C-alpha cells in the first residue's frame, strides 16, 4: 500500500474517531439523565403501586437499556477504529523502515 493511501486512511480514521468520541460523550451525558429518570420512575412505581407507575418505570428502563446498548456498540466501534488506526500506523512505520 502506498504511503499516501495509508496517510489518507489514517486521516479519515482519525476524523471518524473524533466524531465517535464526541458522540460517546453525548451518549454518556444522556445516559446519566435517562438512568436518573429510570431510578425516579422505579421509586414512584414502588410507592404508588399502580399499573400506570409500573408502566412508566418499564418504559424508562427500556429506554435506559436501549441507550446502554447504543453506547456499547459505539464503544466497540471506537475500539475497532483504534485497531485499524494502529494497523495503519504500523504499516506506515514498517514501510519506512
């Protein structure tokens, strides 16, 4: 692979990593809020003991779980991008050696 191709791929990968890490920061902030909401609805469901309160808690818990799955998928994507970046850097260094 030519050096210019590797450098271009590194640049593209870096941009993707920056976007993914920014997105992760946003999801982390959202997760704090959604988890707090799930905790609040859980307490209300325990105190109220009504079907409506239980339903609200179930919905909030599902949202928190879905967001957690999205977060994990993003963490996995970041790890993959970092591995690819490491491979490209190794090719760049070995290619120059």
